């Protein structure tokens, strides 16, 4: 099962405050463990939402809204993609994570949809397309 | 530059509504274009937050909170990772995307911290270790 593990933003991360060397060291060690356990697929930290944008879809209209966005605690500061046996395993790994922020913080764990979740709506042709696209995207990966 | 492109949730996606077949086909074509342009690195849809959890960090405490989470419009329904030349290029591509939801919806575009941002924050030893890990991950993928 694949999971997206989301580090939620805080006032500090949105203000562009960067992590201390101490936290970066602890996080580096933690990431080493994730890689050794074969769980980690990807991970990154994101710039504050002030460097981001949103596009709103409404009928045929597309309007671009520049960051920053106000609902700080619901924004994303970073994420991992993990392959785990179960949600319980993902939770255990998150609990081992150093607190990614100076103060209180949340990490959210969300499961990927797999092919079988789409049932009959996912026709054999669409399934074949999806697999081909993923293979091609993987080739383009650095 | 790498970007996380976030499809924000709606009441329908949180309720587990099946995708509209027309939208699904249009999204398949859009994804084909992204791949042809060499932009797409990764993509996935996420199950509603009712199947997710949160862990709150407070001092030494770790508290597990079960989904669903209430602030629907701030949740994530899916994402891409793209490699683009600029924020402008990413915005142009998002504008070409079929509306991923039945009604009104938002897609958020957020640039990654790049290695050079980190180089200023961590020691050369830490940076070397980070590069090692990234190489190991790339080899595995």
C-alpha cells in the first residue's frame, strides 16, 4: 500500500523560518532509517505558500490566485511517499519521526487509490493506459 | 524546478464519489500530454480522509487522530510532481488541466526546496549524506 505522509505547515514554516541544524540532523537520521527499511519512495520540503499559486476551476473559467494562503494549519510544508504493509505500519513510522517543527505540529497519513478501487469504471483499456503512462513517467524520473 | 501540484478535495471527493467517466478520459489525455512534454514525475489520487489519520507532535507526545477531517476544502484529493522551467510554465499547464471535480475546484502549485536551498542550511557532511541517500533512492526507483 502506498501512502502520502504530509507535514502540515505552521506559522513558522509559512514565515520562511528554516529548520535548525539539530532538526536537520535528526531528520537526516530518520530518513536513513526509512530508506534502509525500504519504505521511502520520495520526499521533499516545499517553499512557503507565498511562493506558490492556486488555479480555480469553475465551468470554463480558470483564475490564478497568488499565495500566500491564509489557512496556515491546513497547508503543506513537506511530504513523503511511503510503501508500507498497512496504515498501522505507516503510523508506527510517523511516531518515530522527529517533530518536524519547533512547536506543536501535525503529520497526516493518506492512502493512495490503487487500480482495483475504481472497479468497473477502470476498463482494461484505461488500465493499460495508466500502466503505460506510469512506466513512461518513471523513465523520465531522475 | 520541481513542483507539487495539489488537487484540493471537495464534498464529493471526501464522500468517495466515483470519477465522472468523461473527466477520467480527459484526465488520461492530459496526463499523456504531460508525459510527452517530459514534465510529469509522479501522480496519484488519494482515498478520502476517512481512510486517513493524523499524528499530532507536541513535545515528547504523539497523538493519533482518526479521519475524516472536517476542513474539506483544505484537504488533498490527489497530486502530481512536475519538473518545469518556471512557476509560469507550471501555471500554464495547470490551466490546461480538465476540471478534476464535478463542480468548482482548486489546484495548488507549490515549488520544492531545491538542493541549493539546503546547501546553505546544513553542514557539508550532512549535505554529502543527503546526496548519498538520494542516489540510493534513485537507484532503487
